[in-house]
């Protein structure tokens, strides 16, 4: 695992992932949390060209927070354009 820091001391832990980038062919994939327009995701990204190879919805506070939101607002649609 590798981690990258920011000016305020927070760190992102990147877990190496086996495989090859479909865009550039690099074997430098890593899984880590990212914030996108649809919220937080666990993404597998190429560390050379930054292409997203895979991503799944994620919540920084765990499933308990997502369950609370689903009860309050109804289930989210997983399909995004």
C-alpha cells in the first residue's frame, strides 16, 4: 500500500490492484476513495494515465450512514448517465 498526503495532513491509502489499464496498458492500478459528481466512490484507477477502470458507490461513514439515507430518502438509483 502507498499513501499520499496533503497540506492539511490527511492521507489517502492506495491499495495496489492486479491488472492492466485498458487505456495505456500500464500495470499500475490502485484502489482508493474518490469524490465525484454522484458522491463518494471506491475507484480503481490507473496511476499513469488516471483512467477509472472500475468504481462503486461508497460512503466515508460506512453502511450505517447509507442505510439511514435510504430510509429517509428512498433507495438511490445506481445507474448514472
